C-alpha cells in the first residue's frame, strides 16, 4: 500500500519531468528540420554561426523551462564571461547525459566532438552538421577539424573521460584534448560540473524518478596553457580534476563560480 501511495504521489512529477524531456526532443526535431533546409543554402561560415547559436538558444530555453517548473536548479553563470572568448577549449567532467546541453547552452561559439553515428541521428544529425560539429570516426580527422575550428576563433567542449563517469569520481582521461591544444595553441579552461543527483548518470534508468529538484552547479578551475609534452599535460589535467573533485576541506571556498587564474602549465 505504501508503495502504491508513493507511486501516486510521484505521478504528477513524473509527468512534468518527462514532459520537459518530450519538449526537448520535439524542439530538437524541429530544429533539425530547419537545419536540413538551411545547410545547402548557407555558406559554411554563416551556417556554422547560425547552427551553433540555434542549438545554444534551444538548450538555454530548455534549462529555463526546467528551472521555471522547479524540476531543476542551474547555476552556470560562471561561463557567461567566457562566451565570446575565441580559441578556447573547455574540459569538463561528465556525470550526466545532460552535461553537453548545459555547456553548449551557455557557450554559443562552441562545438562538440560527437560520435559519428549521432551525425545521422534524427534528433541531432542535421543540426550538428549545420553547426559543423566534429565527428570522432577518425582520430586524425577529428584532431585536424578541431584545430582548424579553434584557429578560426571557435570554442571546443570536450569530456576527456570519453563517456559518462562510471568509476567515481572520474574515469581515466583519454588522449586527444592536449594534442589539440598543442597544435592549435589553444588554452584549456577546466570546468567542474557538480550535481546532487544520479539522474541520467551511467546506468540510471530513464523511467526512474530522481530526487527533485535536480541541481547542477558549474565551477571554473585553473586554465592550462598548451604544452609541448601533451601526454604529460594530460596526466596533469587528470590529476588536477581528481584532486579538486574530492570533498572540500573545512574552510575551503564554496563559491559556485570562481575567476580563472593564470595558466599553471607551459
């Protein structure tokens, strides 16, 4: 009986939460129809700019609605000062399926590295192609496209774990990001995504209601300069993330958004 009561009490919240996800899916589908029409008509530069801005605005609308419905609480204001900075790589941990949406919503110049199969996805493919997002089917081509985009003033969002976190607090980092940084001479801005919810983490069932509201808080970390030894920088980045994702010591700062400090690598 108690279980039935709990299910009945949770039903309105489930409807609202999955109504939001349905809205996200329909909005993505609609934008892909628009992108499919625009892609052959627009020059590459205009298509890239419009494609990335459209995706960013759509995801920003989703987060606004999720906050207005009190399903989620989002604090990503620390990215606002960096949204127009050219040639910058954002590296973040990856606790949830929603992480990329969170960063791209606040970084309208940014591109993501995507699985090649997603470029054919009905909800994502056409929009990603219009925005000139970067496929990962070939490591050499992926690096070349990412470097070219950064040199032309774009931004790049990368999750070096490669997939959502499986082993807390962090999966081992995969190579690539520091090589791109070296070849493009682009600094790496670290971003920490904190959440109090397991929702849409690896292994979380889509139908299961999480504790609400779901909270996402972004923190800016150190900014790393490009390094000649990309492998050493990758190891340093992973160590830095592991250290700063541990519970804060008593008396440590708890501000959600910290001003990025000077580079600590060369």
